[in-house]
C-alpha cells in the first residue's frame, strides 16, 4: 500500500495568486509509469501476482531449514517484490495526492491497494517464520555469508516484533484488513481537501485559509482563525469518528499483540528506546518556560498587544518585509546554501528542479502541506509542496529537499535497508533548513532584518520542537482516554486544550472554537505518535550543527556517510563519529540550548 515515509508536514502555508511566484514545477511521474493504462504497469502487476504466488510456494514452512545461500536468495526475491509493489503504489499514491478530490484517481489507488494486498497476503509468513528461527541458526547463516550479513539490521528490526507476534492465520487476516484502516485515512484526506472556507470574499481551501494566519493585517488573521473554527466545528463529528475509529483499531491491535503502551509500536519501528523518547519529552516540557513562554512574551511586546490570540502565533513582525519570494529566488537561496556546505549536496538536489521531481503549486484538490516520498530505490524521490512565496515556504523547500537528498544517498542500500527510522529521517531535512537559514543570515542584513530572520527561525524551531511535543502529549492522552470508551468531540477538544496553554504559555488567550484545531493535523491519522520525530530531528541537528560550527575535521564526509547508511545502522552507531549520543540525558540539552541562545540574542536586541 502507498505510505508516505513521513506524514504530510504541517507547513501552514496557503493558497493565493501564483503570478509573482514564477513558473512553478509540476511532477513528471513518467519515471514510474507513463499513465494508469501503461503496459509496463500491467506487466508489473501481473509479475507481482506470480512472484508472490511462487515465493509462498517455494518458501512457506521452509525458512528454518535454509542455508545461507538459500536464505540470501529468499531475501533478494522478497526485496524485489517490495520494490515492484512500492513502484506501483508510489505512482498511484502520488497521482492521488495531486488531486485527492478526483474520484477516478481515488478509485485507481484503492484498486491498486486491494490487488496488491491480495497478492502479498500469502507473504505474511516470511516475517513470522523468520522470527521463529533459532538465534544460533540465524547467526550461523549470517556468519557464513557476508552478503547475507548485510541484512542483519533488517532481521534485527523484524525480530523486535517477536514478542508481539500473533498466529500465522491472524497475521494474514490483519494484513488483509489493512485496506479498511486505509479507507479511514482516505476519508480524512478527502474531507480535508474538500473543505471550503470563506474568511473573505472568495472561497479558499484549507491551505489558503491557513496562509492568512501569517498575514500582517490582524483582522484578516482573526477572520481566518474564526472561519477555520467554524468549518472544523461543522465537520467535527466526522473528524471525531475518524480519530475514534483509528485509535480503537490501534487499541485492539496493541491488546492482541500484548504491547505495553500505545507508543510501543512506534518506538519499535523507529528503532529507538522508549527511555530516549521520554528523556526528549521531559527535556522539552521542562524547557517550555525558557523557550516558547519567553519567546511569545517577546512577540507580544513586538506586536504591541496586551494579550496574544491564537491568530497571532505565526503573525509576521510589524517590521517584517511582506514581499513574495519567487520560485527562482527560493531555488537559488536553497541551492546556494547546499552548495556552500558541500557542492555534492547541490549536485544531488539539482535534478529535483530540472526533471519534474517537485510539484510546487497550490491547486484545487491537491493535498495540503508538504512531503518527500522516496518511491523505490531504482527510481528517485518526489517532493510535494504548496509554495506561495512566504519565508516559511522557502524553509519548507529546504526541509523537503533535504529529505530528497537523504533518500537519494540512501538508495544504494537497497529496498530493505534504505528506509531510515523516522527519528533519524528528519536529520537531513532539518539540517537543510539550518544551512539555508545560516546562509541567509550571513548575507548583508540590517539589524532589523536580522531580528526578523532570527525571530522567524525561533518560531520554526518552536513549531518543530515545542508544538510537536505538545502534539505527542495530546496523542498520548487521546489514545489513553480512548481505551476507556468512545470519545465525544468535546472530550477530544478538552484533551487538545489541556496541552495548548501549557506549551504556548501565559501570553495567550484562546478563542472559542480553537479547541477543534486538532481536527486538521494529518499526523494523528496517518502515523500515530510520529510527531516526536520532528523534535528528535531538531534536537539532533542542533547538536550536530554545533559540531559542524566547531570546525570538526572531516565533518562533511562523516555527514554524507551517515546519510548513505539509510536504515543500516542504529542511532548510537550513526552519531558516534560526531561524539554524540542521543541516549545521554544531557544530549537534548545541547539542542535546546541553541534555541535558548537565539532567544537570548533577540532579548539582547531589545536592551
């Protein structure tokens, strides 16, 4: 099934006139397939059906008896099946995300999912039998064949699920049932994409309305916030039903598997220890007063307000230049920053702009937000944006392009080893943002311009760290509460508000209707508990960047080696060459100290 490596990013960008933006690129999906009727697609679908059938016939019930060479052949056949299935679903999914309201595209993706799920259900035995192989037998095979040993990280990740594995029959049933859960995700996506807002004269989609929250005119920001609240309120029963159903489905699966917490599955898939995530969460929550509370009090003063409202959170500063950044200028900014770090980084990024690997414009029915999808390792990634020329849009380009560079570099690991755990998958994206920010800040700027840039970076970091940890706490509360029974919209609203004041701080009041703003966040539906990966990535990159700034010898080579590793190494092994360790409680303090330092600079400018 089509699954983004990262959920749609909450970029809070919006719709508007594209005239000042220049020629915005669109995807050319021909590198996947030339069309839904392409003979190559039918060929691959037919091949997949036969490959899955023959794989099951050749190996089911026999994995424990395979020698090293036979096991390697088995793994490579499984990897090829994943690659062909991934290619088909990448094409169907990307085409759908270009216009989620188009019934034909939705049907095509659903039909592809149904067929591939049916074909691959007989393959469920592979991981189940792999987990039943005795440790000594598996270790002996790995020792006998260096090429097979390369897949040890994959086996290790699969075997972390060993304590939570169900019977073969139940696992096949759950695999088949997956398309039902996907239908709830599609309901969410299509509902969000189809919403219409009229904060002003012309109707807007959700991107356009969120974009107004970054306008200079406070009355326009307020109108947008109130219109968002009205439309979310009108549709809140649908969103509550989606969240109730998804959370209940997860609770049932977790209960049957014996997982101790709702977060366990995410930690296992991220290959990160629960105590590391908890150390991150505690460090960020403890820092709320030093980060978001302190910054938003500064911003309240800059805006000349007695109290902040939610529509002021992402407001530009009064002295901020509201000019639109055209696409060519944005491209130059990001590419210059990437090349300034290492020319190889810009070389890898260039084809995204020149070969139709980016879909940038805001269009009716297009999915909101932004993402980078790696497709499969013998093609290339695709980046989706909703670009409207705001400074945040430039940073979003830098972010998603960082994902793309990472995915290109990791592709040589092959289909089973290229995928990076989500906690490390944000490394290149956040590092790309930091490079772009530092490059722009280093250029000739007036003190006022530097203040605006610094404030913008602090806001982005707060959105990435504080806001995402608040999201994580909301999800923890939501899933815990759902275990006690059905949640009404008011119940979910109350959980949302319980984390908002704590994270944003005493400078804010909250308008009636803000309690429904959980409804549009795609992460909660597509990838429960994903959101801490953003904070993990930001803290990691801040610590990493401090090593880079210190002039550490050979940093660029070590950085490229880390990205090339994909999912072949644990975070401890990847960070060791930089002298960093995410399991050290002091590690997160280093990352948060960078944000505090920026706020210190802003406060000093006021002195």
